[in-house]
C-alpha cells in the first residue's frame, strides 16, 4: 500500500485557517487521496477526497500538488470542534481488486485548536 | 438515516475469556469493515466483507479472532481467548462501495466503536 507522511501534531488558533500537509511521494496514477478525521471518543468521519483536481465541500478544501506527491487539507476557519486527529489515506482506485476501497490508516496529525 | 450501530459500547473481561461484538451497518451498504484501534494509534483493518463474503482478512489473528456476516447485513466479531494486548476500541464501518461495480465515491461510515479492556 502506498504510504503517506503527516506531522504528528499541529496547533491553530480558533477562527484562523489551518493547512494540514500530507506527503505521498509513491502515489500511483490510480490512487485517490482521502481525508478522514477522528474526534475524541468517536469513530473516524469522512472529510473529503480527490484524485487530481482541487476539491471543495462544506467541511474543507483539498489542494493537490500538480505532481500529486503531496496534498493539503484546508480548514478555512478552525473551530474548537475541529480539534481531532486528521488522517490522510491513499486508496487504490482500480476496481475488481481486493485492495479496492480498503482504507489503511496511519497515525495521522493531531490538531489542537486554541480558543 | 440511521448510522452504523455497534454494541456493547464498553466491555471489561479477564484474559483468556471470550467476547463478542456486534455491528449493524447502514441499510443497503454492501461492504462492512472491522478495525482495531489501540490507544494512540490509527485504526488497523482486521477484516473486510463484501455482502457475506470475505474480501480481505489478512490482518485478522485467526488463532483467536473470528468474524462472520452470515446474511450479508449485520456482523459479529469474536475474540477467544482474549489477551492483554487485545485491549482496544473495535470499530465497525460500512460503505456503499461494491467490489464488483467499483463505485469510487462511496465513503466509509464508522460506528462509535466498542471499547474492550482485558485485565
């Protein structure tokens, strides 16, 4: 499985933007980039995913480098509720394989939001 | 829409005892996953089902762990006998993803997990 590298922890102030980086230098052409987050005492929840183009949704934006070897999850205005562990995951997009839609989590980035 | 349901939320047992966790996925979700999350680590995939068939169980310690999804809906994960290192949160997730059709936009929905403490 292709590997991702994320900082162990980051800090942000409330109501400021947060940029969470992820390196995935061994990404293949069919790998999707997924982000999940895990709030304390809860299961992970989906945030966003993309393949090549930048993506926006109501929770966040995903900026993907042109060579796809890195990506950044952007929270436009951090709130205290955004304090969580954020996981960047590569998913094999080829169909009909036993690796398809298998999400392998790393240790993620723990985001601390200061009031 | 109801989410992924798991029970029990908490379980404390002594080593060498057995335990079972139950998961009811979101209605219509073909794919079901069991993950193990040890404190301070990311979730580790134990087993993945597509309907009632196993897609991947390469990380399941089969000498003590077993899982089934007999009717392709709810699932049970069993540990027998438990060891101290099995203390963890056991997360169940489901997805609309179909192994055969390969819909690439389905996200995983997780339950709140079952926290196991082995003494």
